[in-house]
């Protein structure tokens, strides 16, 4: 994937992620956030402009400013991990447009790719050192006690310790081994399809829909990164 194509695809996917997030915030907004509705409306409009490719550099800068205002207003990321990834993708793209040379543009975009790899590896490492994850107990608690909209049929999975043990280790091993997917084009595509399916399943089962689009928005960076590394080896 060429550098220019990866940048444009990342902008489009980030725009979709922000549109989804903004609509969700606006639909669920209450009196506590009513005075800041304009922030979400502005981000929604700018995200649409980013998708269509209208002045992406300046639109990204405006989105960064909105993100900083939101960080101040909510004293940190509004929705934890997905908002942190949103800011990472957003700031990386903004740097790509405003740094003066191709070298630093590639550094900024490559940093996003490396952070994506680390997001999976570190998640796996945190799980593998946790005895509840190694035993499958953590997943059991998710299905049994979670406040997420898990259906009653899925809650019954908490009574299947062998299945949850297998699923736990499947997730752990996939996340720990994710960096090795960079060794070939085929392995990276397979890993990204599996990862996207994992995020999609979490969105359907647990309502973690923000994670799906924003992690997908970072995938062009790692596809380009692998192409760039292979081109110099």
C-alpha cells in the first residue's frame, strides 16, 4: 500500500469512527453535557468533511483542537481506550500533514503503526500475567456479571469453563504473537482479519462498538509500514 493511499484511507476510516462516536454521544447526551453539545456537533460536521477529502490538513487540526477541549472538559479521555486510540490516530495524521519533510511524515505514520502493534501485544501481556485470564475466570466473570448487553443465552457460557479457558488462551496467544504477523504480507492480512473479527464480536456481544471503527482506522498504517520495511530489506 502506497503512503498516499494509506493516509487517505486512514482519514476516511477515522472520519467514519468520529461520525459514529459523535452520533452516539449526541443520542445519549444528558443535562450534564448539554452545554457541550456543540463540540460533538462540530466534530460530526468536520468528520464528514474529512471523509470527502475537503482540506484534510486543516480539518484534522480543527479536530485535534476539539479533542483537546474535550480532554479538558471531561478531565481525560471520555471513553477510555477508544478515545485514546482516536487521539493517537488523529494526532499522527495531523503531524503527517504539517511536518516539513517526507522523512518525518513517515516517522509520524510509522509511530502509529508501532503503537497499533503494541496495543495488541501489551494487551496480551497484561492478560498472560493475570492468573484469572490464564484460568479462564476473567472471561467467566465477563459473561456472568458484566453490565454489557450480553444475551441470556451467552451468559450461559459462564457455565462452560473449558470453552472459556480455550477462548482465553486463544485471545492471549493471538495478541502476544501479533507482532510476528509483520513477517509476511499474508500473515499480516490474516492477523488483521482475525483482529477485526474480534473487535466486531466485542461490538455485537458487549456493545464495544467504538473500538471497532477506530482500530480499523489504524490498519492502513501497519499495512503501509510493512510495505515500507520490506522495500528496504
